C-alpha cells in the first residue's frame, strides 16, 4: 500500500515524542535460555505464550514506519525482537536512515556482524550501538548464548571458537577511531553467575572509548514468558515510558516486553502512529495494563522493566569525559536484545 494514501500523524512537540522500536525481523539465530526465542511454539516457563509468526520487514513497511517516526519519534531503536543483522536489506535500510529527525539506536548479538555493517553504522551516524554479549569466556558464552556465529569474513566458526570470533568483532569495532557510541550489554542471569561479570568488566573497560560503557542489567521474564532464579519483582506500566513497538508486519504495541504482540493497537499500514497511540484501543489499554493486571501478558508479568539493579562501567581513563546518561534514568536501559 503506498504510504501517500495513508493518514499521517500530527507533528509531535519535543516533550510528546515517543521511543519507537522498529523490528527488522523476529527471527534469531540464537536460542538463549533466558529469552523467549528459546521457547518458541512450546510452553514457556512463566506461562505467557510466544508463537508469533516469523518474517522480515518489507520495504513498504519500513518506509511507512520511518516516515511516521519523523513526526512522532524522539528515538528510533532498530530491533524490537530477533536479530536485525539477519535481514538481507540491513545495510540498505541503515543508509536510508541517514537523514532523520530522531536519534537512532540499534542492538545486535554480533554473530553475523560484518565490516560492511560497521561501515554503515558510521556512515548513517548511529547514535548508540548496543552489543548484547552476556559473557567473555567461551564456556559461559556457549551456555548463555547458544547459536551460530560467523567471523568477519562470513565463515561459520566451530563451536570452540564462537567467543573468540565475537570478541574479535567487538575489538575491531572499538578500535575504529570513528566508531559510534557503544554499550556492551551483560544480562545478569543464572547462566553467567560467579565471577563472569568481573571478568567481563576487566576485559572490556580498558578497550572502551570516552563515549562507550558496559551495562550490566537484570534478567527479565519478558512479560512472564521466561523464568530465572535472578528475576526480581518490580511493577511498571509502559505508558509512563512512552514506548511504541512496530513489528515486521507493521503491527503496533505499546510494550517493549510484549514480544508476542498481544497488546496490539493496530497497524501502521492502516492508521497513523498518532491515531494508534491515542485512539480508542489505546485508551482502553491505558486503563487495563500494568504488571499482574488481568490481560496477557500483564497477568504473568511480575517484574516489568526492572532497571533498579543496572550497573554501568566506563574506562577509568574516560570516567569524567563524554559521559552518557545513566541507563537507570532513561528508557535506553530496556530489555530488548
């Protein structure tokens, strides 16, 4: 459907603008045990379903979503669920985002990252690169982050070389003098307990530039889908955070933990983002959503967006230089991987 035939959102004022996530794909090559991707189409440990149809973001949905974000978004985050670098148009889409009126963040598990993609991050002036790692030693990485990994030349690496290939890619990125501000993410779960975080911080912080940092954050249940002994109770209502998730089909949800899109507001291919965010369905959900309220996934969500235990680490040489906002004070600490 041509975007010119669709209603357009009004221009949001700076204090109204939303944090929008755009999903390139909900397919992932990893099956991390604390992520719903490991429980697709089977009974999830915490009870909330995850059986959403898989696919890739089409050009017409991408163009429509970006056009709408120019009017309503403060930040566009690439990657709601799934591994965005699996999309065949990944670099093309990034290049199309070079001229924009919003901040641009992205998230990847690094496994399929190439030099061409790194070049695109730089040329499109990405505002924040988030690299989800969760480990620095091979045995812990294999337990916490199972799945295929390729080296920078695109070759599939052997099981025993997965961590080395990931680390080499991250080091290559951080060594670039033109690399964009970067966050190395360590999700604290039962799969990387012990001294792994200390090893992670010791290994990576000396390699960080002045605008880079390590974020260690709490494992979450993703709206009551996964279970882990380290999940901690917390209450939230995502409307307070001004989120919108757009999945690969153009379907919209207000919750960054609604990986099954159960709280659907409608489609951006039918209505404007403003109409979806302020319309009758949204008004109804505003009254009904919140941890442990009686609808899916809220009824099984006891921890919400729990950022209370986030920890950040910078290179000591740059502690007072170019500091980024603390994740605990900003939606940039969200659970999307």
